[in-house]
């Protein structure tokens, strides 16, 4: 099928020349897309160390923390489902600029968070913005990959969440310990950063195919190109295991470190998230030249091993052991996801990129949000320790299933 052959090209889409073509360089656009992804994920984890503090100040318990976390995931999923492919129709730039302005608004609300309602609204705005941004930025990075090398874009698309999540949690943890006004010192700079990034997108090249049907695209639809569908489902357990782990750390991680392991300093609470996401990003980078299959096999094995070790650490109530186990889990978190993305990205047709990334991240954020909400609900019934054990067992099972599926798959 010549049309099918044409559609599977991995060359970047040619940008339209114009008066600002000297500025509109593909390398600038690629770097901007990646930096924006990192900044977006920094904002996603920045509130996590604040949850126990705000819970004490405003007065709410673990189920409310999970609900605040849940509305973010729900808003993100709804935006992904309804507007995930919007940038294929109206362009990457307008979607990126609109999403960043929404993010700036959500940071303003966090900055002035004094009630559960304000927190909820901040997270809903942030989730909606992230949902439209994720697919557009991932597609833009793939469009503008240096020299058309889709594996470079796939690597950075997989690295960005880990780098951003690590930065956000660590900066917030440190700010809570050392500054007098941590909400101001964390969320005011993030507001400014998002506004600056939005302005920079006016100088970025437009790469979307801009095919008609923008209004029609604003409907709930899930589409994975037929050529990669079976591999997508084969990689699904690895995505679910990794992102479910991330969801637990971002929603209840600070509480686990404080109440189960005695880590009173906020930097310890931020460090747990930073270790998971940061070590994940570093390991994914180390594995960048390995075959995707190798990354997924290593990643799922590390996820299962690290999760088992963290359960032992919780049992013996050792914070250093727990952080070390988190580093092992992080190795899996980074490489399992990046391996799956790297195996799929080079084979996504250019006109289906935003759509396909919307589905990949839809699965990731379902795994990120739903189990964490269930866990938060069960904490009041069974206690945090017991919930962590149950959660860990589910992650281990999923990771082992993903490992077996990948090992059995021939090259």
C-alpha cells in the first residue's frame, strides 16, 4: 500500500518559511518543546511535599489529598481524550501557548491556596492544561527531532517527565525547610516561567499537518495506528506498573516518609519523589543507545525488585533503606516507559502523532491517578502501611507480567 508506506515516514514535517524563519529554527523549537515538558512536570510534582503541611493548616486527611490528586488526573484525562489531537488540526503553537497560560493561572491559585476548594480548582486547571500540552509537546518534539531522528525525540519525551517530577518535588521540599514563604517562593517563579515559555512559542516553528476537522477532533476518541497496536498493548503493563508507582509517590509519598518512616524534614519527603523520578531519568539516559526491548526488560525487572525492597524497608522502618529501594524502583520507572515509547515512536505515522501520544499518556495517567485514589480511600479503612503493601504487590505482579511478555516476544 503506497499510501501506508508514505504515512509511516519518520522525517520531520517541513516548517513553513516566513519572515521570522531565521528565528524559527527546528533546533530552537525542539529544545523549547522539551524544556516546556520538563517545566510542566516540575509544576505537577511541586505541590506534593506541601500536602501534609496544607492538610495540617487547612484541616483535611489522606482521602482529601487523594481527591486533590485525583481531580488533576481526571481533568488531564478528559483534556487528553477531548483535545489530545487538537494540535494536529490548529497547530502545535496555539495549543502550547493556551496550555501554558492555563498552567500559569493554576500556579497563581497554588500560591494563594487557603482552602480545599482553591486547591481543587488549581489542580483541575493544571490537569486540563497538562492534558492538552502533553500530546502537542510530544508531537512537536517528534516533528522537530534533530535530523529527523525519531529516537532522539522518543528519548527526550520519555526523560522529560522524570526530570521535571524530580525537580519539582526536591525544590518544594527544600523551600519548605529553608524559606519563610514556601508557597510564594515555589509557585511565583513557576507562574513567571510558564508565561515566558508561552511568549517564546510565538517564535517557534509550526510543524503540524493542519488538516481540517478541529471541531470534530474535540470528541472522545482513542486511536492507535493499526501497525503498532499489538506492540502498544504488549507494552501496556510496563506503562501501568511504572506510572502507578509514580502516582502513589506523588499523592501519598510525603505521608509515607513522614508517618511510616519518621522523615520529619520536608526535604526527605521531596527526596523520595526526586529519587524515583530523577534516577529514572538518569537510567533512561544511560540506556538511550540500548535496544528498546533491553530497556523494557531491565525496567520491569527493576520495578519489581525495587518495589519488593521498598516493602521490606517499610517493614523494618528504615528511611535510608527505603530511599535506596526507591532508587532501584526509579531505574525501572525510567527505563520501562522510555523503552516502550522508543519501540513505538519511530513507527507512528506523522499525521497520527498527537493522537497516538494522547493514547499513550491516557493509559499512563489512568495508571497514575486511579490506583492512587483507590489507595487514598483505603487508607482510612486499613491504614497507610497495609495499603502500601497491597499497592506494592499489585505493581510487582504487573511488572512481572510485562517482563514475561517482553522476554517471550521475539525481536
